[in-house]
C-alpha cells in the first residue's frame, strides 16, 4: 500500500493532502502547488472528522429505509410527472461547491440538457456569483487572472472583506512568509479588527458597505494624479472616460466622501500612493461579494488594476478568493442558473453548440431561477420537485422561515447528504446517502484554476453512492441517453471534450482543458495538479493583454448603482441615547461570517471536540460602546429579530410572558464584548443551526440581493436587538438527564469525553431543582442528591450533584447571568469517587470560571496562578511565590511542572512587554 494523494475537503485554497498507507495519518502534500506541504488546523484534523455521529448508509423515504431501485424509480416518476403536467420550469436542482466537477457536470447536463430547465443553481450563488458577474462584465468571461505566486511576488497585498487568516489560512501563511523574506506590505480592509487585520501593516477599518465608494475614489484619485498606464489603457481596455465621468459627479467632494467612510484625506492619499508605487494584489472575499453592491464593488477593484495596467503580470492583479473546494469547478461546468456549460451563455449559437454535443438534448433559452428566487418560487407552489445536493439551505440561505415554507410546500423534496441530521435533511421526502470526502473520487478546481484529484482512500459502508452515480441513475430511469458513464474519468473526458468544441467555436474564450479529453483511465488516476488553460506556459491569464471579449479588450465598468456613502452617524447616536430596553430599529447592522475552526453548517466539524473549543456556543459579539449603551453585561441574553419584522411589531421588547409564543424569526443569544467591532455592527458566526440554536442564524438574516449577480447581501442585515437582561443559565454534566423544563434554548456540547448540555431560561424563570431521573437502562439505580451554593463575588452559583454508589454521576451548575466554565475539566470529574477532595476541586473549578484548573489538590486555576504571579515582588522566585500565595503544588505536587511552565511564560511576556 502507498500513500494516497488527495485534496482537502474544505476551502478554496485547495491544498494537497497525503493520506498514510494505513489511512490513519494525514500531512500536507509537498508536491502540490497550492500548499507545498502545509496544512491548517482544519486540514490537519480531516481524519478526525470522518466518524460522523450518524452517517447515512441507505436511502430513506419519509424516514423509512428503502432501496436505491425504488428510490430512483420514485424520483423518475415524480420528476417526469412534474415536467409533463407543469412544464420543465416546475423542477429544479440546488447544488453545491462541495460537489466534484464530475457530479456537477452530469447534474447540469441532466437539468439543462434533458429536463430543459435552467433551474439549476448552487450555493455558490451565496458565495461567488458577484465575482462571476464582475469577471464577465470586465473580462468577457468568468476568469480569475492570477495565481498564488502573485501573493509572494507582490510588493503590496490588499485584502478586502477577507479574514484569510481564518478562512484561507495556508495562503495567508504563504503571504506572511513572503513578508518575512521580502517585506511585502499587507493592508486589510474590514470593519472588524479580525485575526487577519491584527497582523496587517495597516488595517483600514472602513464603514461597512463603503468599499464601492472607496475603490471608486481610488480610481478617481489615481487618474487625477496621473497614476495611469496610458499605453495599457489605450491598447487593451475600453470605457475609462465614461467610467470616470459618471464617478466624478457622484463623488465630487473627495474629502467629504473619504470622511464618511471613516478615512481622513491623508489616509486616502496614503492608499493612492501605495497603489501607484507598488505591485499590488487586491484579494477579496465575502465582505465584498456579500454586499448589495457586490458586483459593482468588484468591478471598482478591477477598474483600478486596469488603470494601472496591473493585471496579467507577476505579483499583481485583482484576486477573487473562492470559498468552497470546488466552487470554481461548478462555474466551469455551468452549474449556475445564469450560465450554460463551459462558461457559455444562452445565445442561439451557444445553445446550438451544446445541442449538437449532447444528442437528444433540449436546452432552455433563458436563465433559470437563482437560489433565492428558486426558494421563493417553491414557497409559492411553483416548483413541484426539487433535488438538493451537498448543501444545507435551511441554514445557509437567507430567510430561514421562507426556506422552511418552501420545503414544506414543495410536493417532492429529495436531499442527498452524508448525514440525515441536517436541518434540511429533516424536511426531505426522500433522503439519498452520498459518498463523502475520503470515499468519493473525482476532480476539484481551486481559486487559482488548479485542477486536482480528490481520491477515495476508504471503502464506503452501506449503500452510499457517488452523487454522479445517483444523477446518472435518475437520467437513465427517465429514459435519457448519454448517461451510461463507466467511471468519473469518463465524465471528466466528456467535460474536456466539450471544452475543446467550445474553444473551437469561440476562440476568444480562455477556459480550455481540451488536451485532457483523451486521458486514459490510468492517466486520470495518476493526474497531478494542473492549471487551466491546460498546456499554457504562462500561469497567469491576460499576460498578452487579450481578454475574452471578441475585440480582446477589457471593460472599465461604472457602477450600475452609484456608490452610496454609508453614514457613520449611527454609532454616536447609539452612544448618546440613554440605555433602555429596545432601541429603535435600524441602529444595528448584523455582520455574520466564519469562525476559525468550524465549517459552514457544522455537519462535518461540529462533532470534533478539538474544533469546538474556540467557540462553544452561539454568542452575539458586541462593541463595548453598544454594551454600555444598552446596559448589557457579558452573558446577558438578547433577542435578535430582523428589522422588517421589528417594524411591524410595536417596538417594545419581548416580555417574558410572551416568550412561550416567540416568533420563529427570533434568536436568543448571550452577548460577549468584542473590542474588534464598530459600534452598531454586532457579529455572529454563521455556523449555528437548529441543533444549537433551535433555529439558524439566518432566521434573522433576510439579505437583500445584489441586483446584478443575485447574490444575497448577508453582511449587512438590519436587525433589532432587545436586551432581556441576565437570565438563568444552567450547565449539566454527565450522561444523566438534567431534569430541566421550561427553558428557552438548549444545546449539547461536543467534548472529547463526557457529556455536557447548556440551558438558557426565559427572564423570570428559574431552573428546576428536581431529582434527575435515573439513567436509562438502569432504573433501579439509587441516586443521592447534594445541593449547595457558592458565592463568586456578588454572584450566587447553585450546584446540584448526584452520586451513585459514592461515584459522582452528574451535576448541574446554575447562575443568573454570565457563567463561564471550563467544560472539559468539569465533564472529566463525572465518574470519579465523590469525596471531599473532588467536591473541593469541583468548587474551585467553578470559581475559576473558564480558566483551566492546574492544581487539582488545592483547586488552583491558571488564572489564579497568573494573578499571584502578577503581584510577585522583585527578587522573589516566581514558582515559590505562586505556590505560597495559592497553595498550588503543595498537595501531590504533580502539577509543579505545569506551574513552572506558566511562571516561565509569564516572565517571558513581562520581559517582552518591558523590552
Ligand atoms: N474556517 C473556515 N474557513 C472557511 C469557511 C468556513 O466555513 N470556515 N468557508 C469557506 C467559504 S465557502 C468561504 S465563502 C470563505 C469566506 O471567507 P471570508 O470572506 O474571509 O470570511 P467571512 O467571515 O465570511 O467574511 C470576511 C470578512 O468580511 C468582513 N466584512 C463584513 N462587512 C464588510 C464590508 O462592508 N466591507 C468589508 N471590506 N468587509 C466586510 C467581515 O467582518 C469578515 O471579517 O471561507 C472559506 N473558508
Ligand atoms: N448569514 C450568513 N449566511 C451564509 C454565509 C454568511 O457569511 N453569512 N455564507 C454563505 C456561503 S459563502 C456559503 S458557501 C454557504 C454554505 O452553506 P452550505 O452549503 O449550506 O453549508 P455546508 O454545511 O457546507 O453544507 C454542505 C452539506 O453537504 C453535505 N455533504 C458533504 N459532502 C457531501 C457530498 O460529497 N455529497 C453530498 N451529497 N453531500 C455532502 C454536508 O453534510 C452538508 O450538509 O453559506 C452561505 N450562508
Ligand atoms: S487552507 Fe483550506 S484547503 Fe488548505 S488545509 Fe486549510 S482548509 Fe484545507
Ligand atoms: Mo462560500
């Protein structure tokens, strides 16, 4: 057996990973051009994610196991009937950037080619469609010009609306190393001071939504100050004058416009100087794509690069960071409702070409419904059968309530997933088990156009099938020819052959993988990562200044909607207002995005304890000024609702008595202070689902769409925030039932060992102190109950423990308001003999909050040791001092090594801060 080289399952960096011959080890593939051997935390933990809490092995119809033949026969019947009775517009596919290119290719072929509907959209609509539209408008085709080496060869890298340190970590690490070796400057434009911004040379904390105005101002100033490459503009572009003229009028007062964005004139000038005197890469992601003006903003960025002639050359260019591992592959095969295969559009010649290529096909003559339009049509009863593959729209699409209504209205919902637990799978009529990463085989394309193989290295259990196999089975059952592929390789060859035909007919197109049309099965199996256009020597597109329009010229694109200057007045207004229960709607604009260790709707990462520690539970992060203005303390609960809904309501905060009938579109979140935020712009991680929150974050995010790309503007949702004050929180440890009822929200935590569950209670409601029922399967077991309380400053913490035969069987900890706890340390106490020492340790750990306990014997936490060290007099030996002051290490002494390490670390940090 040999190592298997495959590609990471997560982000669009597309790192190569090598799997040890026994399938038990993973490391970065040093030969892969994307990562050159490096991996991030998520990549390192890939194998840990594979055992799912409940994997899907067999098809299920309305919850009951069925077989594939029956499932496919039923699908053929339902989809055929819908098309026959209601037309091709009544069926749809909703796909995902986590499918392989081969899956995507056949799905698109089935719907667009044979069902005759363009109702094929993908979660890339929520992610990349603004970039797709902007590329098409500027370049004539959806093309990312640069490659990752540009990040290393640039003199300046500007990251706009990208938290790459967390979301594209390996690429960001490449950038940091380049800075070390050659002094690359890094500028981050983000309203939040993210982990990425914290490492930048300059963080521009722009007013949210200000990017279009900023890059428009930059274009104007560059051109006014003569920083133009006239030869380039003259030879390779068109539309500059018209673009400048239209912007001139909108942004006449540069100073006022800059100030409104939160920038001084000298700062704007600094940015102008940086652009005019450096080779610049401008990389952008969801902070730009997920705006109402997303497409215009990307074109504004591209405009600046065209003006400077900084495109198609080493170390410069606009760079769209793709989100998912195969968002790019989906775009290549045309699996968006707004395009056909191979970057074709819906013109007659293009449709003719495809018709000729797929005998018997009938192609739609207009774009289909985009993601949000599709679910609206579904809710309106217009879609009679839908197949959702590798995405969880109940959580990820805007307006969860609408999505739920849509899935409940649609008469036949098929969902293909690797687990039946997702919020979407629970609403399916028919569930199909798909092969997941490690079991499936095919290709993916990353952000820099590199196609790499994903290879199977584990045998699937049960009857899960590759998504392409399920699609082809349905197509054949519906009587369509051309779906009898023997392998993924055969599909890939057809994709490449189509690219060859398209290139022949439209030579101006740049997407070209035609040399791969003749790959043998063996060559496909062995295929090393390669970039398209396949066969080109030059890794960048447009090196020759030729773009994909017939005339070869790139387009300067003026904004379709002129830049609106976001007002920064909202922030002081909140601050001036006296604290009161409900703020008027409109004062809060909710920002949402990714946390470091979780992947999207958590179906692949929420069960790995190590990936859950960074953020145990959903929280609403708030700027300190907002906390103050609303008289909120950390841990207080707030109710969050969409502004639209708030406007209909009477403007009064939820009263506890009304909480029984809370609207679905309301979220209850504890708040956490976050210095990185601007007032008025709270942040929440997008990852939380019905399993943790009883609902998803997008229950309160309706997200207007960008009129050009139809991408939802997730990043700027107007919300109403109603403080509910400190409420009772209870955490239960152990496998027993906690005996709780009447809570507002409950969530199981994912721990390496042991179990824990968190409960939040409505205002005015206290947790039950009843005896926990005996564990299931052991009804006769006698439990002893112990109840007591602890004082932590002003706060009273209630404890209740159950012992069974002198063993601690489980316990509850409850308090009103903030209750930080070290869940790992506490859960580990369950199952130990309940003696005085354990009780003492338990109490100390509770008082230590979420600081881990170091000395178990004396109950001293890391925090306690650090507090003592901070008071250590000069000349005293820190270890001895800490031990004397806290008692740590004076019991069994086994913690002394750890105490010494803390003391050393503490001394180091003191030296660093002094030196
Ligand atoms: N850990 C992790 N990594 C991932 C993923 C994941 O789920 N988890 N998902 C992958 C996918 S599919 C995607 S699309 C990418 C997304 O990668 P990113 O786009 O980097 O991630 P986000 O956190 O969605 O948003 C980025 C930043 O946009 C900022 N922002 C909000 N509003 C504005 C604005 O008006 N202007 C500007 N300039 N910035 C703004 C936010 O504050 C946030 O810091 O991540 C990929 N990588
Ligand atoms: N509020 C807010 N909402 C957002 C965003 C945001 O920033 N803020 N970001 C948006 C963006 S950029 C994105 S990309 C989306 C992501 O949103 P989703 O696509 O909904 O998120 P995932 O959790 O990745 O869903 C993938 C599903 O496919 C399943 N799966 C995994 N592998 C396979 C396979 O091989 N075959 C099949 N059939 N199933 C598989 C997984 O178990 C999971 O249920 O969320 C969007 N929604
Ligand atoms: S950077 Fe992205 S592709 Fe690379 S290992 Fe991390 S998650 Fe995987
Ligand atoms: Mo994404």
